């Protein structure tokens, strides 16, 4: 059966209102024509496959990266060169991981990802994007500690999928909502699918997916730690979006929330009036795209960067 006939059948099924057609992903030559005057930047979508979920105990198996051209208004143009390499973890790959990814011990045996090649590949990149950047960046940094930090964005957390009517953050589900499917859990395939999603329009806000990601990823963020909050306030904090976390720097556990700069004053007022009933003295961390999602980068508060903003926030706490 020819492709043209299949397309006609699919169109008729969709028009009937009784069917929804999900198409297999096919790599496009480009997303927008190149006769565009704004400066094009280079992004890369990165995906890591590993023996498990913990960068402290598990090992990277595969690194995939795909470059693409984009502009700050969220338009994507050409797909550029790809990088794909296996790494031998020197341990047997768990059966569940092989079942999930298709990667076997024989496929990775004797392979080593070349650090110089990775560094060279990323040299002209303006932003690294991953789907669940907290996972991918942790494995990337522990595997390549000498590579200079780049700005990172996350297609899972830097887009308000729930507000756009998409209830799951899983890449395969988001693809389904955009009417395509792909064979997941292989690095390059996941990268190409991720870029394809970034090239779409958000269902509710109608802005390019990449534009919302860039605006969110490049914003300065502040993390407030509600240490020593009354126990009976936990439900209030949880309902407000706080999560029970461990501070990587100070090694304490407390309720925390991550906010943009224009949300800080309202949140401090809330903590003062509803949780602590007075002036507060809580740890506040500041992040940007260079150290967000990273387990290695020092809290920017300790470097003096954004010191003016931190001083303003401290004054709000003491009112």
C-alpha cells in the first residue's frame, strides 16, 4: 500500500470524528525555512541511558546528543549533527534496563565515550536541553567533570504541561498528544522526539514550546527552605507547592519551593503571616541556567553573583 493511499485513508478517518491517527515520527529536513534574518543560535537536546537512577551508584551506558538551530522567539530551523556513543559500565547491565532500552552487555563492551569529542561537540552550543535535566545533568557531570558548564533547560519542568492540558510529563505521552509516536529509551531517538516536541505550538497558550522553555530556563530562580516550620503547617506547605527535600549544600531536610524573582515577595509575606507568625530567617538559594539541576555547581549566593537581589530578599524577610 503506497504512502499516498495511507495518507488519504488517515485523513478520511480523522475527518469522520470517530478516529484519531497517531503517526510514526519521521525526521524532517528542517522545521522553518532559513530565509530568516534574526541571529540563529545552537541548541542541543541531550539524553543519557544508564544502569539505574542514581548517579552515585549507577553508570552511564549511552550518551546521545542532537544539535539544532533556533532563535530566541522559539522557532527551530535545521537539525544539525548528532553525537552518539556507548560506555562500558564494567558491570553487568540489569535485566530491567536491557528490557527498557534494548542495550546489552555486548553492545557496550569495551566502549568509552571520548571526553575531548564531547567537549568539542558542545563548544558552539548556547543551551543544553534534556527531558528531566536533573537526571541527565547529574550523570553527565559525574562522567565528564572537566567539561565547562553550559546553560541547561528541561523540557519536563520548564514547560507548564499541566496548564496546557497535558497531564503527564512522560516524553512518550507528550508525543502522543502531538499525534506522533517513536521507539523510546534510546538516546538519539529520544533526542529527535524531544526536538520535534519543542518545534510544536502549545495547545492552550499557543506559543512555541521552545519559547516557553527558554523563558523559564533562563530565568533566575530562588529556592526558599522553610526550616523549622511547625509540623502542623506541612499540609499547607505541600498544598502550596513545597516539597520535602534535602539541601545539597547544607545537608538538612526541610520543605522547599523554587520560585522566580517576581514571586518572592508574595511568598515571603505568606511565610511570615501564615507559617512563622513574624520575621523569618530561612536559607535562600539562588540559581540560574548554569547551575540549576546540577549537583556540582556551587550555590551562586556564595559567589557574590546576584548579591543585590539576595540583599533585597533578606530585607523582606526581616520586615
